[in-house]
């Protein structure tokens, strides 16, 4: 038994390295062209999917531990309270898939609960950060001897298309951390619809969704006193400097996070403190900024319970169960096709 698990571990490393190499060139091209498009558009923007290089992923881990950033610890507390209910609802041992697994810390709560019930479990983390994926897979294999990990370094949709088929096993797809909030409402519904199609009748999804709440709580969560979120936001400019020969002076940009209650979203921006022109060598581009001009870097949508129901309806899912923390800051939702 022990030898079989170690062989699995070697299979994981080999297949992951191949995927990482194949994806690297595509990711570089995507970054360059997306930066060009965003910084030549009016208004300027940069896609939040570029936050997560090694530096950005490390900063995001720090954000998750900040006192102001309630989503991570609140979702973890909900998962601890509902894990056995989830295992009960899902029934037979599923293939456990996770989208954007990162360090997979909260996933451990569910992995532990499934292993306690079923004795063994197959876990398929899908993440665009190969570094985070390798690290978390190793840590999980070490800590859970009965776990089998098939890691996929890819965008979500490509990763879902490449899921290993396990005959007779259902799937539970985890999408935690309210990552769904970084898509707009229509994109979120379209993506869930796509997942709904690929899941089949035996599949289910467990989705963590942040809830609408007071603006002051939200704005503090995205503009913390220690300035970690500001560094996370500015890492986009630092990344352009590192990878594309950009000449951004990070001190000449201000991190801004505001909640738009009507749209139900926190917006993050980088605002030019004064007028400047920033050359980006690899793009052969000079980007001109007016004083006060902003680069829109992220939206983080918040949902009411009605909006969660609407999202489920729009994507062909049934909202089978829903769990909250006591203060109703955050929700965990079990969706069935
Ligand atoms: C990953 N995502 C769900 C985070 C959020 O809350 O929207 C990203 C983040 N941005 C700033 N802080 C955290």
C-alpha cells in the first residue's frame, strides 16, 4: 500500500512538470497581449488573473490571514461546521475536484471529512499557479496517506476538459474563496452553465460565495491597515517591470478600493498620483497617464441570497443546501445539476 502511494506521488510530479512546460509559453504570450490591450484601452485596465505569479500568490496568502480580510477564516469556519453534512449530501465517495486550489488549506477540512467516511479519496486540484499547485499537492500527499492527487496546471476550463475519468464515481467540484466574485454576474452564470454541462447528473458543486454587506467592512477588507492588499495590487505593475521591461514607479500609484453598493462589487484601482509616461520595452509602448487616471485591476462581486438563487437558476443548477456563519458574512452553497 505504502509503495503504491509513493508511485502515485512520482506520477504527479512527472505529469505536472510536462503540463507546466507546455503552458509556460502560452501564459507569457497571454500576459503580454493582455497588458497591451488593457493599457491602450480607455479606461485603462489590467486583468485580475495576472495577480497570481509567485510574488502575487505569496501576497494573497498574506491577505487571507489579515484581520480585515474576513472571507478566508469565515469560509473555513463554515466548512468545519458543515463538512459532515456535505459528505452526507454527496453520498458515495466522489472524485474531489478543486478550481483555483492555491494552498488548498480549507480543502483539508473536506478531504479529512471524506477520508473519515470513505477511507480513500482522489483529489484533482486545478490551478494556474504551478508553484502553488506543486507545493500544496506535496503537502497533502504527505499529510493524507490515503489520498491520491492528480494535479492539473491550467486555466479552469482547460483543466475541467482534462479531468481524469473514474468509472462509476461521482464528482464534487469545489470552487472556494468566493473566486466566483472576480467574474461579473453574467460570466459567473455562463461559467457555471459550462460546468453544469461537463458534470453530468452525478456531479455537484460546492461554491463559496461572499455576501453583500456594509461598505465599511468591505472597503477595509480590500484596503488593510498593513498595506498588504496595496502591495498585492501594485505587484501587477512590478510584474510588468520584471517580465516586460516596464518602468513603473510604484510609489507614483495609489491603491484604491471602493464598494459600489448598486452593482454589489468592490472595485480595485491603481491611480496615477501625477502625470507621467511609462515605457514598456517588450511592448515597444509608451503609456501616458493623466494625474488621477486609474487602472481598473479587479472587481469582487458580492451576492445576496436572492442573487445566489438567481445564479443557480440561470446556470441550470438546483441549490440543494446552503450554509452561513452566524453574522451572515459568507456562504457555502451545494449546487446539483
Ligand atoms: C481571489 N479573490 C476571491 C479575492 C477577492 O476577495 O476578490 C482576491 C482579492 N483581491 C483583493 N483581496 C483579495
